[in-house]
C-alpha cells in the first residue's frame, strides 16, 4: 500500500514538473526577448519575442514550441503584400490540438508593421487566439486596435526576411482539405520551431 502511494506521488510530481517545463512562463523566465527559429522547407526565420509588452502571447507561443506542437505543420495562408499565416494545421490537414484562448493584448503599443508577428483570432471574437499566428508583410494598420480590438503583436522577424519574401511569391489557390482560397499549391511546411539558447542568441 505504501509502495503504491509512493509510486502515485512520484507520478504526480513528475506530471507537475512536466507541466511546468512546458508552460511558456517557465522558459528562460528572466529573458524579456527570447529568440526562436522557425525552420521551414524554404529556409529559416528567426523571431525575437517581446515578453515585456506582450507577455501573455509570447509565453503562449513559447509553450506551443516547447511541446513541439508547431513541428510538421503547414503554412496554410499566403497573401503577397499582406501576411503569411501558420500554426493551425498539421501536414495531414488535421488541426493542431490547441490550448485555451488567451487574452487579447492588442493594446500593448506594438503595431502590425512589416516584419512583425501577431496572434490570429476569430474575426468577431477578440479573445479567441490560441495557436495560430501570422507575420505581417506590410504595414497593416487595419489590424491594429481602434474602435475595436486589434490583433496582438508579440515579436518581430530579425533574420530570414528573404525567406518570407520567397514564400509570399508562391502560387496559391483553393484547398479542398482546408476550404481556404489562399493556400500554397505546393505544400510549405514548418519542419520545427526551436527556442534559441539565451547565450548563443546574444553572440
């Protein structure tokens, strides 16, 4: 009986430690500008997150990365001169298992300017963002908050913008699997997303 209780207690502690290690707020907790590398089949993109002004979205993003949930996923929306969107679907077109929606931080002072990364949400539900994100290919002021909630920016591209430009130029069309009209005809995948080591990121 005592042995069973000890095993259960050990299992409980292990699960608690695992949960803590996969939550964004525990990843490089003292680093306000974590850097991540998005590795695609068209090249790599490095993003610097802004944890100071967009703590909730940045931590949410880091959590998905730590759990490997962006690995083997699709870049499913490409609109040249507007944005590139990802983080919603696996390469077999099934949806990513998402966490609970997060609070919308679009009033944090960051704007949807060219090269920034922001959380995607449902059009008429301000606080519906989960795993999907997009990168602005222009100064998209229409996505900033005004009389209503905008789209929360939480970082910016610091390397690999040429990769985004190449992705932006691919041919897109209607996807029967997804039901969207701006899906790359030749699959563009995110191979994996890596959180860069704090020391190496500063080199």
